C-alpha cells in the first residue's frame, strides 16, 4: 500500500508569547491551520484571540515560532506578511470611511504588481451589494455592508491564509448568516485557509473543522469542531451555550 501524503499545515504556531509593553497576553500557544481548512479560536473577551491574529500579522512583538508555509515570519513587517498573501480582516473592520467602496477595494491590492481589475469583478460576484455601491463612500454603508467590504478588501491580495476577527460582531442575525454563507463559498471556490476568531462559538463551529479554546492567553482545549459542538458539557463549561 502506498504511503498517504499529508499536506503540511499552512500555519504552525509554536510556543507563541506576545503582549503590549510590559503586559503579557499570550503565554506559549501552540496550534495549526491546515491548508484549505478553517480553524476557529474561541474564548471570552480578553482571552487573547485578537492578539493572536495581530501577532501573526506582525503587529505586536512576539517570541516563539510563527511558521507560514514552512517559513518563520516573526521578524517580518506587516506589509511583508501581507505581500506573502496573508489577509487580515481586523476587529472594527478597518474601513477607510471617506473613500469609496471601489477605492477601499483597490487599496486592498496595494501589495500586488499585476492588474487587479478582474479581482474587483470576482469579489463583486461574492458581494453583489458592493457592486451596487461602488461609487458610494464607505462611511455611508450599513454595518453588514462594511463587513462585506472589509472581507472583500482582504480578498484582493488573493490570500492563501485569511485572518478573520469577529466577522459577526454587531450585525443582525440575518446579515450574519448571509456573510457566513458567502464565506463558505469562498472556502470552496478559492481554497483559502481561514483562522477565524469569533465570539459566537455556535456559529463558528458550524464552519470550522478544528477549534481551539483560549483562556487568558493559553489554549485549554482543542479538537475537531464537530466533536466540540456535540459535547454539551464542554460547550456549557467553556462556550456558554
């Protein structure tokens, strides 16, 4: 029988420590994101989820190892990491409110040297509402439309890894379902690997294949998302539903 070839993870985090000044937030985290997979980071506010994404994007000082496609990226700048096709949709969305939808999307492709016109059309097939508002100032969009714009802007670099921070925050349930359905389409058609931070654990576990539970900057539980979703005692103890 031939040996099974396992594709290496696109992201490996080993012994990750990070913080802000003298305040330490992450304390030796270890996790992976499989190529083409969705990994969810779950936990209460203040657990270190957002800091983890910022550490991967080069926005905070770190120790330990962050390996992207086998290459250690800890010492790289945020711009250099983005140029390696790591997209980041931050908490608060990071939209340029005074610019138009089109201008925001074009800024998302600033690290690229090729023509991005086709990608504008590609993104608008996922988010038709953005096409309707191409010339509209981003600050006049609804919360759901701004979240779509933030995801669309990150997609302009054709990311191999997409870091998503609380995509459901502050949105109505109907809009949240719409955005998560679009994310499923993106995962299938683009084979984008996703590291998802999401306060709504129930929702995150429906789209993820692996999940890690954080408490005060440490991973306290991990496993396949299906198993965690079915474990009632675990959900009640750590996820509150």
